[in-house]
């Protein structure tokens, strides 16, 4: 072996090729099958895609680096299930390009935060987290309520999502810009289209309490309120049902 | 600098920069969102500034024909200084975000100053700005010496340094204004990623060209590591950053992967950025500068081989240990855990090989802070790889994951290993390159050493404490079988440790500033002596490659 190496290290190209081969094996064995083995992602027939407003909120969550302190992945451990709810399934993030599972909990997990607090709680919390959680070390995000959402290119966002494999229909893409503002104006004409395209259960509200404009805060709260609620599959998981016991 | 380029190289440099400026200008004019326009302007202005630099030296007399007979070290000198600037900047940001966790109001209602945006500025600034520039600069030095060959041309190394720092600038400025892909340690958007691929290919070709000109029959072990660093980082970078931009005039893109596949790809990248950027590259540094400074050959040729191929093979399986108990299939988690445990063997072989090299030179470790930087780095490398393998075991990970223990582990590696070996290498290299007998002040090297070591220890110990407390509080049950602590209660307990950590980080930052001053004064005294007869630096010469080659070949 050492004699072989003694010869190998005399040829730079050969050496480089061997490095590439040796280094590629691990990733190939671990990643490639995840795309082909069907059981990797369990079926979730009731799952819907993010509305344009929720997707815009998700992009703000990414832009502000929320994932640096909040995970969206409840592990299959007893204390996590009791603290945060049913453990996360692969299907729940199947439309997440990229995923936001996170790696650190400076703050709590958010995988099932949707519906846990009121919109108003979120508005107050984003303006100054210490008004509702005195011990919080989260920054204040006052600028979100001041910044108006820029919807002009949102059909392009949905088109790109379509290209990476999210099942947006062409109708959804065509109406993206209208649906974006429609979801935050419950009294407006555009709201109906959102319900028709994304389901009757979609939250149609003025999320930030300021009906005069659609802000980044509207989008972010719309996103937070849907976290963990795009599909019921995690609650129907037989393992979870056994853990939870008879109701 | 421009005076060193031949006339043709000056023309080529001018053309390349014009091309970059045109691309930047086109981005700024056609850009459909404000952020994209800003980045177009940054590219345009960076190229324009450099064009002026080229023009200012364009009509200088062509370089002396003698130049081609000497190693080309100007790019290394520039790289070292740039690396130190990044170090101070990114460590400052790091300490700032550390204080933010203790005193969250320091965001001043400004988006760019909030934790979530500053955190990638810190990580990118350290890993790519400080670490990357140090790796590129030292690799230029090492590959020429150990090959006894000069750079094939004068322009390519400058293209690599300019292009690479333009990438870093785009990355860091992007986070401030809100451009990020959110993938940890791969945050820059698609156009910056494409640019890095171009620069990286230039870097690799340059490396191969130097090796092709070598007068040594064998490629020295430091170059194996540098090559693995360049090659594998390229593979990781390209695969993990596959994405579809929403248009060619927007900064925003959507990752090609989603959910569980994206998580696995991301942590395959993330863990191997640690492996091949922060480990392989710096092992290359260690394998050249430690034996050189100690004046001893590498302890074992065979341990070098086993360590190198073990690291190259095992590391790439280990990424899935970031995803224990998640929605990732268990078979992948188990593979990741198993290979992480096995990884300890080549890691300790590499660390042991370095420490055994010091046998017979331990008195130098006592007297010479530069060598001590390298020795302690090797010790921290050994400790943090042990800790890493330990934390990859599934039940241990159940406690440690999501807590500050991970942060402590990362910094044991980043401060104790990566930064200390880099400072050691820089303190060795600066007097050689600027033709001085020693650093301006060996006392200040000593001061830097103790600041860095105490800062690292304070940091790591406070994060071990906070991480383990956090992990235990989250899983503690009371007698009635319900969770004993709320999340907020665990957060309150962190406060004293967050302050201690920020103080440890401050020590480390002050050490780096002391280092900058010392390097600056060394360079200045070299300039003042310019014209005076040069010091002989015998250990720099042609014989160096043979001197440090392993003792027990064949």
C-alpha cells in the first residue's frame, strides 16, 4: 500500500482524480437513494402549497436569518413531542426550497407555532418581544410593519417554485400578484380567488392590524400562522397516536 | 505590484477587469430589484478601482528578467494582510452578536444590525474571509517551496486573490442588505456562487501548473491536503448551491432541493465545509509550517498517508449526524454516526503525527510562541475531533443538538485549531517574506498567544456549561411526569454564560488586533530597511523541500 502510494504521489492528475473518487462515495451512497426510495417522504394527500403571501413571509423569515435561532424540526424524542407537538415528518417540508430545519434553538422550535398565538400577539411580539416575553433576547423587528410588501415580481417567484417541483398550477402563477394582496384584505374582491385556489381553510385576514397597506409584517405573520398546518399527516401518524393515547 | 507583471499580463489584467466592470454595470442597469442593483454596483466599482491600480503601473518598465528565477511571493504577502483585516472585522462582528444575546436592544431598530443578519457576516467573514485568504496565501507559498518551482505566471495568483475577495465582499454585503439563501455557510446567492466557481477553477489550474513544473519527484503531503481542500470544496459548493433564480435580473433564487433531500445535501455540504475547508486546508498549513518552525522532519510518512486518505474518505459520510432523530431516514443517520466515530482514527493519526514531530524540539515550543501556537492548535484539533465524534453518537446528540454545546464545539475548532494554526503560520511566514530575522516584537507574539488561549478556554467552557444546562433543562421531568421547565426558564439560565462567552471572544479579538499591530510594524521596519543589505534567510532556499520531507520513505 505504501509502495503504491509512493508511486501515486508522483502524478498530480492521477492523485487529484483519486481524491475526487474517494471523496464522492459517501455522499453518493447517502444522498442519491433519498431521491429514489419512496418511503423517504410519506404521502400527504391533504397537503397544500404556500399561498403567495405565505411564501413572501417565508422569504422574509429567510432574509432576517430567523433560522439561525429557531428550528423547524421536532425530533422524535418524548420531551420534544410534549413541548412542541407531534414530531416532524418529511412530508411536511416537501415543498420547502430550501428547508428551514435549523440547527440551533436560541429561541423555541417553530414547526407547529401556527395558530398557537393570535395575530395581535405576533404584532406586539415583532415590535418588541419583551412586551409579551419579558426575558426574551430576540431583537425587535419594527421595520417589518413599516415596510410595504413589493409584490411586483411575485409571479416570477411562483414560476421558479414550479420549476423546482412545487405543484403550483399555471392559474396560481398567473394570479400570484393579486392573491398576494387578496389574502390580507378580507373585504376585498381578490380574497375569493385565494380561497378558490388554496382552499377554504386558508387564513384570509389583515394580519398586522393595519388595513391601509400590505406590509412585510402581514406576510411574516401569515407564514408563521401556517407553520405545521399545511397538512394533518403528522397528527394522523399511527406512532404519534399511540404515544398520545386514547382521547 | 503591477510592476511585477509583464506587459502582456498587464494588458490581460486590463481586459479581464473591463469585462468584470461591464458585467457589473449590466447588472446595475438591468437589475429588477434594488438589491441586485447594489451588487452590480459593488462589482462595477471593485473592478473600476482595480483598473485604476493597473493603469497607475501600466507604463512602468517591464519586470527584471531575474524575477522569473525567484519565487513569486507578492500575492502571498497581500493575502496575509487581507486575511488579518478580515480576521479583525469578522471577530468584531462575532463579539458584537455575542453581546446581542446578552443585551438584545443593541440592534438600534436597524435591520442590518439585527442578530439574524450579522450572524452570517461573522461566520462568512471568519471562514471565507480570514480562513480562505490565509489558506490561499499560504498554499501559494507552500506549493512553490515544496515543488521548487515558481508560479507559472504573475497574473493568475492575483486573479484568484482579487476574485475570491470580491466573492467574500458580495457575500457579506448581501447579508447586511438582505440577500441570503439561508443555507448555513453557503448563504451567498446564485451569481456570487457562479463567480466563486470560476475563481476556484482558476485556483485549481494554477495549483496544477505549479505542480507540473516541480523539480521534486514527489508531491509533498501539505499539497495533498491543499489539493483535497480545493477539489472537494468545489464539488460541495456546486452541488449544494444548485438553484433556480427567479430571473437573471433578480438576486433571489430557490434551491433545487427541498425538505429532507435538501437537509441531507446541506449538511453533507455543511459538515464537509468543516472537513475540507477548516480541516484539510489547515492540515496542509500544519504539515508545512510546524516541521519547518520546529526544524524537524514530519514524524511518520505512513501516518501522513493513512491520516490523509482516512479523512478524505470518512468525512464525507459524517454529515447526517447533524440530523439525528429528525425526518431523515434512520439508516442514513446510523451511517453518519458510524463514520463519525471511525473518523476519530485518521483525525488522531494526523494530530499525533504533528505532535510527535515536535519530539526533540519541545524546548523550542517552550521558548517560541510561534511554534507554541502551532502545537496548541494540534492539541485543540485532537480535542475537538474527539468531541465531534462523541457528539455524533445518537443519544449524546439528543442532549447536545440545538444547544450552545454545538457552538462551543465549533469554536473549540475554529478558535483553538483553525485560528491558532493560522496565527502560528503567519508569525512564521511574515519575517521570512519581508526578510526580517524575526517579528517586530516576540513579546507581543507571546501576549497574543496567551490572549488567544485564555479567550478560547473562557469561550469553550462557558458554552459547555450553558449547552449542557440547556439540554438537561429541556428534558427534565418533575415528579408528576410533566416537563419541569419552560423554554423561557432555560433561556434565563443562559445569561451569565452569554456574558462570559462575549468576554472570551473579546480577549480573542484583542489578541488578533495585537497581532495586526505586530505584523504591521514588522512590515514597516522591513520597508525602512529597504536598500540595506538583506538578511540571509537560509531556510527559505531551494533545499527546503528536501529538509522537511518525511524521514522514512520506501
